[in-house]
């Protein structure tokens, strides 16, 4: 939080619908844009007047088979080249690339003046447009992953938007991570701006993660100041999903949602606000993270669910498919994240293949592989 000097001088300026303040601290001024992410005619005209090459997008493959790539790997030429080669030489046809990860930093330079003001852009992938173009030349579908409400950077520079404790300090989860308020319209607008900036880089799909309320911490000491009393977490998130869908419709690219794996079988919101039927109408694809290692001990009678990849994923995707059919939707919207990392069990090629088979046996065609270290099991791929 910014220090407050005893002789603070506040100068308020109203221009183009944007309220700004300059706080005099010691011998310097600190700029704080209180309405950073609100759309204004002035800013929109600035962006519209910029000579930006209209991106060309690949159509979504009938069966998406992808891997996850961190922004740091995407910025490392030889490492990313090895993963691109893996895609070229196997059944893979897609790559999910971090453009905003758990740090809250955007992985490339931005042109949107409002994003520039908040300072969250970091030049990790210095050739992002050329990289996406090179993927397109190889007919590789490029998906951009955007982490939303887990955002330590925004929570630091805009503590008024952060999830708080009852005493007014910034709340942290068990890992020490900070979150922004899922009910904040400013955070929603900020997310829309990042999505639009990302689409201009040429990405074919926008994938949203951490679209949920915080968990894994002192939940008895958490306060959401931007949420309306009496509105459930599930309804609050549905409002965000709708807002996202409506404001990104003009881009004409698919948007997808990463949801907890147990959203497929649980009908409650898991105390994080995620309900399958409340997310489905607003996204082109739903990506449940059905990592067997993330299911609790004794789930469905399995002492260690990580040892039963086929059974856990088959049950999850069968149940989710039926729920979407009942909701008059198509199961083809389902594109699960599968585990290709060692946790709870050693995930061999055979284990990963069992996961894929579970997806196919549930009548689905698409899947994504997750390994945080980006070391994928080649023998698991056809």
C-alpha cells in the first residue's frame, strides 16, 4: 500500500471520463489512476486509430490435442522449438501458451494505454506475433492462457481491488498468493482488455484460468468488498462469465474456461463459485482439470485416485457429458486437461494413455496435457 504523507496534496483531474490523482509524498508525486480499466471514448479512439495489422486465425481443429507451454519456455528459443517439433512429429496439433500467469504479469509488451499504465506487461516473449505466425505456418493451433483472479501483481499495485481480511489487510492463501476480487467490475474490464490485446497478437483461442473465488487459506477471515450481499458465489461468477462473453464476442475467436475437475461430478459450487451449468452457456469450450492426483483420498472408493487415471477420468467425463446433454448443450464442448506429471503416482506413458482412452471411451475427442515443467511423455503420444 502507498504511504500517506501528513502533508499530502491531492489534485484531481477529470478528463475523458477518467479520474486521476497525484499524491505528493515527500518530494515526489505518485500517479494513481482510480479508473484505470473503465472504457472511455478517448482511449478506445486511441486504440482504433493505431495501425494494427488484423490478425489471421486458424479454425479450431475438430479434435484438439494440445500441450501447455509457460511464457518462460515460449521465450526460450531452443526449448520452445523442441516442443514445436514434438507437436509436428506426433498426434498433437495445439499449444496452450501462458500470456498472463500466476504472477499477474502479461508476457509481452502491450499497446493498450490503460494496460501500459498499470505496468503489468513484462517483455518475456519478445517475438510473440512472429512466434504465433510460425505456429500457424505449421498448422498448429495457438491458445492463449490468461489467469484471472489469482493476480499478485494487480493486488499489489491496486490493493483496493484485492481480496481482504476482516481487518482490511490483503488476504493470502496457504501458498502466500494474493487474489483480486471476483466481483470487481474493474477487474472484469482489465481482463477484457488483456484478452483483446492477446487476440491482436494472433492467438486463435482465449483460455481463462483461475476464474473462481479463492480457496486453500483461512476462509473464515476472507472478505469480498466488491460482492453484493445475498448474491451467491455461483451467481456472481456467472455474471462475470456473461460479461466476458458479451465483451469478447466482437473478436470472433473461441473462448474457453478452465474449471476444477470435481465440477464434472459435483452439483454444488465447491465453495469457489464454479458450477458446470452456469459456465457452459458463455464459453465455446469447457476444460475441466481432471488430474487424478488432485482428487481426495477415498474418492469414489479409491484409496489413491492418482493410481486410477482411466476410472477417475471416465467417470468425470461421462457425468459431465450427461449434464451438458440435459442442459441442451453438446458434450463436444468438453476438452479436459489431463495429467502428465508425477504426483500421487509416477505417470508413465501407459498411465497417460489410459487417460486419453478414458476421454475417447466417454465419447469425446479433445484433450490437453499439463505438465508445469513442460517435459512431456513422448511415448504417450501417437
